[in-house]
């Protein structure tokens, strides 16, 4: 018993060191990435899900086709979680005014980032021949400590929220609820283009939040008022990233030294025991 009491301070110091220096994050859970598409505010639907970290959906309409490919990243060393609509592509078989579109992507069970985190949202793209008119795209990213798929997504440019639309049509793979953090990118303006291909300058926006694993990431792309010329193509990419916010170097150095200072203090006390009167 006496020996155990002598060892207790050393054990305590070791535990403090483990807490301060951090412990490895839990192993990533299986992916359940889901993509959802709504055309003209919910008149036409498509959805797909995958357990492989990549999801693909093809839809065909009158005079156009739509291909969506999304990815989920949970294995990057514990400093970042990410989902991306790596390719949302319209191809026109004839000159056509495209339907207004919602494309939403969601995945859950992320665990890489804990505590103070940066939620960033980026969107950009390219296009072929675009007709005259008001054309724009909005992109929204959310993170939810509730770990719910599609949590917090709204539709700033269209009337139908993505969660409401999916619930009505499918009722599967959708959980919804509030977001812990939301980033709304400024609208991306898509200019009239008579020939050739244009680069669509996108935007990146971010907000500081706090992550408590397990959590979910979701994003939503709204495409409004696009008229494509025959044979033209519109491609947009949107990425949602949750990253660790690094502590200042001085703070890290100070925290790293605390366990050693604590051990040194305990050893000094053993050499110079306090005598009670």
C-alpha cells in the first residue's frame, strides 16, 4: 500500500501529460455519404448514398444531363475533416434554360477535429456558352455536433429546403435538425458567354466554431437562372472543410513543459520533506 501511495504522484503527472498533449482521435467510422438533387423546387428528385467515401448520381432531363460526384475525407492524420462536391456538371444537348437546382451532400461520424475549429466553404467552376439573363449560384456549408445528415441546410435562392424535399419523397438517409456552425458563401455570378469557356471566379468564406466528435458535415449548391447553349457545359465544385485551429507556439511550448515541471516539483518535495510542528 505504501509503495502504491508513493507511485500515485507519478501516475497523476502522467495522466496530466496525456490530457495536455492530447490522445489519438478515435478511429474513423464507416462512411455514409449521401447526395441529393432537387430540380425546380422539388418537382424531380434524385438521391444516392455510398459507404466507400465517394458517391455518384446521374440525372437526365429534357435537353440536358446532370452528373454529381461527391467525396468524403476522414483519414488525413486527425487535423481536418472534409466533404466535397468535386463535380456538379450540366451538359446541354440543345439550347436550354436549365431548371433551378438544389444539390446537397452530407456525411457523418467525423472525429478528426476536436475543440476550436475553422469551418471553411469554397466554391468555383467553369462554363461554356451561357445565355443572357441573371445567373448565379450560392453555396452553403454546415457542421453539426448532433451528427445528423443534412443538418442546418437551407435554400437561400429556392423555395424548397433540401431536408423538406427529401423527407417528402424518400424519407431515408435524412435526419436534419439545427447546425452548430453555418457558412454562406456570397452568390457566384455566372456571366453571359457567347463562345469559348469561362472560369467562374468563386469565393471562400469561413467561421470559427467548436467540434465535439462525432459530428456531421453538409453542403448545398443552388443553381439559378442558367441558360446553356447547345453542346455547352457548366461545371461547379464546392468544398466544405473543418480544420484544427493551431494554438500559438508559445502556448504549446508552455503546455508541453508542464508535466516535466510537475515531476520536478514532486522530486524536490521528496528530497526536502516538509516537517510538521
